[in-house]
C-alpha cells in the first residue's frame, strides 16, 4: 500500500491519482483548501495524458474562487 504525504501540495497531487476513493477524497479536500496555492500543480496535472487525472485536476481548477469559469471555458474547448 503506497504512503502519501497529505501535508504538501505535491503529495496531495500524487494522492489524487490514486484509485482508492478515500485517498482521493483526502487529497481533493486538502487541495481544495489550498485554492490558488495549488493552482500551478493542478495545471501541470491537467496537462497529463491520462484523461481521468485531467478530469480530477479540472474538477478542482473549476472550484478556485474567481477563476473557475475560466477553467470551465478552457475545458469546453478541449477535444477530450
């Protein structure tokens, strides 16, 4: 069983990729609390070739206060 560092943005990004829903929940909650502090790391994850990782990043990017609409508009234009 992998160990995740839920105290850092990078650790939470890795945990967000997990197939375990409880792990993803903890990561999602922590990244959501970080808001704009996690934006750069989430944008990097959004560039992933793995579609479900991109979707998880977009879910959080779309919830960043004041920036959500921008990311939703960007996603609408995405071919995937």
